[in-house]
DNA sequence: CTGAAAGCGCTTACAG
DNA sequence: CTGAAAGCGCTTACAG
């Protein structure tokens, strides 16, 4: 309550108590106005060197650091972007985040993670308003209309591998083409009966990959049967077990992602099936793990980290554009598609084996 | 500029322009005070049902969503916690984030990611003040004094696998014990000359793991030579190559993390060295990948996701405590140590092979 | 170059 | 139960 040493710097008291010094404390100690303190910290206006020095000294003495929340409220800019993901499982997401972080930190932006869990879902999105400057949303299992309804109106947005949202920039993967390439490759290697382990039926990527696989199979004149998986290893294991047990006839397996392919691969090996001689296997995503399993997995490669980085870059540009021309609302840019390429490894053969 | 239809709801205009409706817009449309709007949205005070209905209707009509930034400024609570990590490379971090997210989203907290990159470093930490309620910091390569100097004073903090910070809660891994167990196991399996691929010399975990390995080796009376790696696969590959080439004499390799162990394992296999018959291999962390490589990797297992979840849980409790007794400053709790256990798989043998 | 004042969008004692 | 007002910690026209 009472200060025992009023002679020196009474303003230092709050800092000592654990609370942080504010811009007012600095202004008082430096003997200037808060506006001036703000100016030396933001360094845009010209300030006399003498004032600059006094303010900096006072700030140092008080251990002053500007309050990011207050700044963002008055500047209408948070410096953070929201990343909305369906899950955090597996290497796919760590690669994606790595790419996003690379780009974001280069631009001085933070990444606020929001995972769309089963229960706690889309409704959280709107709450992001005022907390981020923009959103990169990956929600392949969400109905686009539902998603649109829940998007906060303020922030800019880029959609990644979702059912396309109109009025926004969509970054799409050419799932159809990638899957078709994989199936064509299996057929060229001699496969006659391919099993496709698809992703969940409500997943947008999964639907496209399945369609691509089916198109390529019928073009090549080979049989393709589909078994629905959930993108996790275990659903691949199950299919591998069935193929090994001959409950399911197949000389090749194409899984909609690598983890399921790896599950199948492991199961086949466990049962003594020779890969690729008896059954070939291919996946999708080309996660780092793909080349480490034995035999190394053939996969449809997308540069996941680069994709994440691109999404963030686009978003940052959109945010900047909005800042310059605030009246125009959301800028509609052409969609962009990411073209995967087939990475052939040991679980398939390049040449025909007929 | 001019409104063409003043008869209806002029307040709807800003929303239509892309800008968001504010609490004032809602208040005006509902014909009540902003305080009341705030009350119905926060639902703590008693409000008459009639008012409640009017406000909700107005809000719905305007598509009003509270501005998170403004709320957090006036409530001194952001609902986000900062996660400070050295890197985002590999499965270790995706597992860690998964665990953190699990706990955080259960508690309604967001996760703001901050990666400590080479250049853009510790100085960013202080800037987190006002943007998060607390921090979980993992910075094994940072000098604890430097770290302490850069920590923002406001937010609570939990340190994860760092050189211990006093005055704060530290969640430590028993690196020494884990490494010792691995080396003891290799020795029991018959190893006489073990190569330890350590982490970077300035890394806290790496130092402890190395010390544990050395202690166990000398206790078992086996030779241990140390080669410094960088926690990435390539530095393991290099050692594997040398061991295969007999440039380096070894009948066992213990790496300070799994990625280096896998690099060594792959190199040995490529050169036709039998694992574990000729050279045994063990790693540390037990990332999901460990059991998928062939042969499956023996590793010192820590439940990475659980560790992340615990860090967040502790932090959340600390934040709550601070909120109840704001005057007490940072609460000092006893440190907590995570005890790893050895996961024996195919790259080592359980029994002696003398 | 500098300061006083308004404002960012909310919440919350304080009166009524 | 409800409203007017102050305040959260900053920034930024607006005057000087």
C-alpha cells in the first residue's frame, strides 16, 4: 500500500509484484506521454534521440514488454493465424505443421492450433474472431455448407484439401490424378485384382481418391474392389490379414493413405506373403515413414510441408490485401491445385510381371 | 455512405459489408444496453427471459460473435496457452502436440505454437505476453539463465525437458535412468564395445542420456565410445556406415533418439550387417515408427503424448491457482519426473549371447 | 517532434 | 434485473 522508498522509482512496484509494467508506468518513469512511448516502440514516427533514450531506459528498468492483446485490439491485427485441422494423428500433420510454421515464422506470424475433435466441433471456429487475422482450414470431412455457416466473417481464409468453398481460395490436391496414377502403375506391373482401401466415406479426399482409382482400374481393364478404412494403420492391417488368408482375393493393394498401406504391408509380411511378388502395395501421401519401412513403400507423393507453407503464404497475402483495401471484402482468387507424383519403391514393380 | 433503407435495421449494414457486428450493434437492435448483451452472452448474472430472447434474436440476426481479443483484454484471460518448441521435426513433436491438444481442448484452451528457430529465437517469447495465459516451454538447448531472462513475467509457465528452472514447475524425463537401462540391456545381451550416438553437446537431454550411458557402461565393464550426432537420421546413417566399414569397432549402437538409431539400423542393413546378431541397436523415445521398421527397434519408451498432456494439465492448474490468488505470484510446485521404460524389440536380444 | 484525447470491443463493479 | 460509466493496455488521428 505505502511505498517505503518514494525517492526512486515507485513505478517499479507492480513489476516486482509479478504484474507487468504497462505503457503508463514507462511513460511516468520516463517523464513523457504514453503516445511517445508507443512511438518509440513502434518506431514509425520520428522521435528525438533524447526522448528515445529516456524511454528505452525506463522500459529496460521496468522490464516493460508491450501487451500483445492490447496492441492487437487497437490495431485490429493479431499477428496470428488459426490453423484448423481434423486431427493431429501421424506424420502427415507434423509435416503439414512444419511447413506452415516455416512460412508463418518467416513472416512473423504465430500459429493458433484448433483441432476439430469429434464432439467439440465447428462451433469453435466462430470464436476465433478477434483472435487471429486469418484461417487456414482443413476439414475434409465437413459438409461445405456447414463449414461456410460456421466460419467467422472477419478473418481471411484459405481452404486446404476440403470440398471447395466458393468465394475463397481453395488449395486442392489432385487426388483423382494421383490415385489413378497409382492404380495404373499397379496394373502395368501385372496386377489383375486390386483392392482399394479407401478413407472414410464422408471424407472429401477419400472420395476423390476412390473415384480416381476406379477410373484407372476400368481404363486398364482390371478388377478393383473397395474396402472402407479410416486412415489409420489398423484398418490396413485388417485388409492385409484378409488378403493373406485368401478371404479376399487380390494381387495388389492400393490404400488411400500411407498408414493404411503400411498396416497392410506389415500384415502381409507377418503372414509370409512376398511383397511385391505375390501382392504389391501402394499408398498415398508419401510420409517420411514410407521410405523407412521394409520393403520401402511405393506412394503417391505430395510435398506436405510445401503445401502447408503455400497455404500460409496465400493467407498472408490475402490478409495484406485486405488491409490495403478493407472495403472490398474477401478477395476471390483462383483455386490452386497441387499435383502429386508417383514415388515408386520396393513394394511395387516398375515393369510388367505377366 | 447513405443508407437506402433506414426503416429496418441500420445496424445490419456493417455486417453486410464484411465487417463484423459489435456488441453495440446488438444492443441497438435489441433496444437494450451493451451491459445486458454482455450478460446474456456470459450467462452469469440473472437476466429476464424476455430480454434474453430479444438479445439472442438480435445477435442471430446480425450474426454477432463476441470479439475474442476484446474479451481477453478486459477479462485478462486469453484462453490460449503458448507452446514453445525447439523444432517441429519428426514424430516426437507430433506426438507431443497431440497430447497437448488432447488436454488443452478438453479444457477449452487453444494452443499457440512458437518454434524457436535458429535465428528468430528467444526474444519472441516476451512478446507472448497478453497473447497467452501461460507457457509450456521445451528448450533443451537453451541456457537456463538466458531462458529465464527472456520469459515474459505475466504468464504462468511449465518447463518440459529443459535444464530445470527454479521457481517454476519442471517436468523432467529421467534421461539418465533410461539411457542406463538401455546400455545395461545391451551389455546383458553380450555387447562388449558399444558406440553411443549422442545428441548435440549443448542439448540438455543429450547430456543426461550420455551420462547415463557412460555410467551404465562402466558399471557393466564394457567399452563405450561416444560420437556426437544431431538427433536427425543422417547422423545415425554416418555411424552405421562406419561400423559396417569397420572404421569403427562396435557390436552394439545406442543412439540418443530413435531417428538416429533408425539411420544407423538402415545403414547396417544396407551393408549386409545382421542386426542384432552382429550389431545390436537401441534408440530412445519410442516413437510410433520404432515398431514399424524392420527389424523393430528396441527403444527407451516415454509416453510422449501423455507427457504433453501432463504439461498442459499442470499449466492449466497453475493458471487457475493464479487466478484465485493473484497476489502470490508464480506458484512453486515440486518438479515431476517422467520415468521411461525399456521397450525390447528385435534389434537387441533379451538374453546373453556370450 | 510531442501530448491530450478518443477509440479498439468487450466486462464489471456501482448505482438504481 | 438493468444501465451508465470506467477500465483493460494499447495506437493514432488531431492539434499544437
